[in-house]
């Protein structure tokens, strides 16, 4: 029997976020809004998802802030 499964973190793009100053790099830029979740797949089909959260990510340095 052959069973193909996977486990990992996925990011879903939700569009542009707010324009804000980054606490890490200090630049003011447009941030990207994403939804992050962990999932378990069997034969590339998602079976379970958990740990959902929404983040905004700095477009310059990649720092993330949870909403």
C-alpha cells in the first residue's frame, strides 16, 4: 500500500493591508495582508487545518504583525 501525506504551513493572500511604519526596519510602506494556517494533506488533498491567524507583512523587510 502506498500512502502519500504532507504537513506544513500555508499562506493565503488577502490583498493589500495598511500603510504603516515598520517596527523592525523603520520604513513606511504598504503592508500585505495574509492568512496563515497549518494543514495536513493526504494525496495533496487538505484533510485538516488548524492554527489560523491573520498577519500583515512588511513589503520591505518581511516583518510580520498579527492582527
